C-alpha cells in the first residue's frame, strides 16, 4: 500500500532514445512504472509516456523506488519481440547500488531461489522449497567509509531480486524502506539502486542496441 504517493514532476519524462518501434526512458525514483489500483496512484511512467506516444506500452518494470532505464514498445509486434527477449534472458542489464558496510570479496554471485513473503507482501524472501531460481553477479566499484558502491548484473528478473540478494549477503541497499535496518535506511534519502545500462536487440533491424543513464547518486 502506498501512503502519500507524491511522484517527482521534474523531469516529467526523460527520453533516452526513440524510433518508430522503441522508446527508452529514464525513470526517476518515486514514480510507479504502471498505475496502481487506487485512482490516487494513476500517475506512472507508462501513462506519462502515453500522453506523448499514445501506443506506448511497458515491456518490463522497475520498482517504484528504483530509478533508471525502462524499455517501452510503440506497436504490438515490437512489444511481442522485446518481451520475448526479456523472457528468454536475451537482454543484458547492469545496476549501480550503494550497500551497507564493506562487501567482500570484490566479485561474486548470489544464486538463491525467491518467493513472495505473502504475509508481508510485497516483500520477497529466500525459499529453497518453493522459490524460483534467481541469479545475480556483483562487482565492487569502490569502498566508502560505511558503504560499498557495487555494479549488479541480474541474470534473472525476479521481483526485488537485487534487494533481497544483497540482504542475503548481509549488505542491504541503502535507503531501502522494505529491507534495510534503520541505520542503513537513514543513510540515504532514496533507495540507492539505479538501472544504469541496458542492452537489447532492435525488434525490426536486429541491430544490437545499448543504452546508458548516468547514476544520480
């Protein structure tokens, strides 16, 4: 449930790339990807895009608190093609995060099955009996006094995957309202997770495309 939903208005819509088939946007933290059930939660990235591009449709999602690159399709054929790329793990993504404490070693992987923590939804949790496979690779970028800046490469796309995987390593993402302990939550004014880089194949030309949105924190 969203209390006091107050999405950022500037920039209202940040376009990274557009052509006849694709639209790549940089979503700000605090904005829903798609509308919520409550009419007060109607403002979202998809609706904003549709004001300019009426046929735009979301292909994949980011959590409301996460910022960064999102792909929308501008026609049914493109939506089907790119959706299949995401489902078949033909796309590549890289996120930047700041996590609590000193993450070691400097490179590693988390391979843990995830499932919805139903009594505490929307939280997710590790469950070896019923969870779905999820895999994330990490690489430390630099160490701060009480935190680590890390590049996260998700191989699967489970809900809250990066947030729960970092939690499982004892290094929650700073500013995470759902998973961080009070000290880590108070160390940042927003969730320190940003989808920085996205690589997909163009649905018509078959050209390999790469997009970047600089990390805002």
